[in-house]
C-alpha cells in the first residue's frame, strides 16, 4: 500500500511517499480503507523528534492516528462491525496510509449526512477539547478565555463549552472574528493589549483559560487569572516554567461519545470546519502549513 513515512527526525523534508506492506488485523482489530485523515500539530512534533520523550517512535514510522474510512477486513473475535461499514475514529497504526488498523471501541459509525473530510475533523479535536474542559472544571455561568479558538480543536471547544452553559471569549486573527462569533463565542484579537480587551469584555474576570495557541499567551493568561490556577495549555511547552498544566493525554478514544458528536455534526447542530484539504501525496506541504500555525478549522489529507 502507499503510505507517508519518515526514517529520521527532522523537518518536513523527512516525509516521503513509499510502498509498505498492507497491515493485517489481529484479534480484536479491524482494517480500515482510509478515505480521509486528520493532520494534527502533534504529528509535526513527533516527526521533528520534539515529542520523543512523551511519544517514543520506532523508525521508520507512518505518522498520524485519526481516520475516516470503510472497514475492509475483520480480525478474530470482532462482532460489532462488518466489512463495508463506514467509520471514523482513532487508528492503532499510522493513519497517513491507504489502510490502517483500529480497535472497534475506538471507532464510531459515520452518518450518511457527514462527508469523509468533515468526519475526520472530530476524533482528536473533540477528545482533546472535552478533556481540557473537564480538567478546567468548566460549569454553567462561568467565563472561559480560549486562545487560538478558530482552529480545529478550538472550533469544537467553543461549542462544547457553550453547551455546558459557559460564556466563551475566543481570540483569533482579524479574519476569524466573525467565524468565532458564529460559533457562539465573544471574539477578540490576540496580541498587544489583550489583557485590556478581555477585561473590558469580562469586567468580573475570567474563570478559566484554555490556551490552544502556544504563542506567548501564558503571560497574559496568568495576569488575567492572577496565577496558574485553572489555566491549561495544549500548545505551549513553557507550561512548567509558569506552573501551568500542560494537557497531553492520554486520549479517551470513546467511540460511543464520538458517535454522538458525529450525529450532531451530520444534523448541523455541531459545526465542523475543514480549513485545508490536500491529497495524501502532499503530506509534507500539509506539515509545513501545520508547523506554521494553521488558522481556521481542520487540516485534512484525502486518500484516493
């Protein structure tokens, strides 16, 4: 099968297309013919070697772990899925490939009204967003500040927080202000003067901060919260320096919860946004976009 692999750690130039053996499902696994896969910031960090202490990688490696596709083979003991089922979720093997293996409990049925690209916006982003909201203990009536709220995880985090009854102040670039407002957030720009802008929007203060940007927002977050309490980042590796919680997993990978969110997305009650979609062969380009700080929505690769 065709796959994207890397044989050494480094920049996007280490990614290359290769022919590799098609994986066979073991007991309790299924094989999925991949139609779309998600590109996440962590993929680039693993490729570069920056996450080696957290996610040890055996080289050569196929990146990724988020898929939408069709079940095409069943391992021994699998009873809840059938060949031909359309699914989305997390893979047990690298996802930048024509085929990937997965555990049935980590998959959800893909609703007919949800296309492949929008389906793959959900697994990693929703899992991460809900984990952080739980760590922060976000409740009805609270005000949450989200840095970098227009990305894939931010798009879902805004909606999931407002569904809990929270008020969200989301930061993004000028081009994404209207987008955030449409998601239900109070939008403002990031950068110089942020503390003053947020205080004007929330004179009573913010109850929690979710940093998805990783671009120097922790200092302002600590000022607005008066310390590191209830400040969580998924993107700023300086977290320990500031006494801030860095949320990096483990992922819950609940196929049941994912199925519920997929139904909402298909019905249009949960907004999912594909920011950029490229063919698998352009994975290096996708990583360059991701490494530079992808803006709105999800970065997706499609497999012909």
